[in-house]
């Protein structure tokens, strides 16, 4: 919502769509890595890979992300309305 109030619905939809794709792919890949459910080493691989992905994405986000409103938020051809300044003295 902070990045682009005019396009918040689209951004949330894209974010949730990508999240759902990985929610579907994760368990499908899990069955190929964990062949013995009682083997803790196979489960450790899953948790290490997930941790590495989360850390990498967090570092990328911290380096490149911004919480400021983006310039593509404004509609083409729209200009901000002038604001009158009143003297208080």
C-alpha cells in the first residue's frame, strides 16, 4: 500500500500469486528430496535450503527495497494540485 496506493490491488495480487505458486511447488519437490520420512538428515536439507532462500531474499530486499511511494504510482498526465500557503503572522 505504501509503494503505490493506486495499484495496491494489483501488487497484492501478484505477491499472493507468486507465494501460492511456491506453496504448490514446495511439497511437490519435497517428495523427491525426503524419501525416508524418519531420516532427520533429509529433513535437515529441506530446512537448510528454506533458510538459505529466506536469508538471500531478505538481503536482496534490504539492499534494493524502499518504502517510498514509487513514481509509477501516478497516472500519466496527472499533475499535483497547487497548494495555497497561508501566512500565519
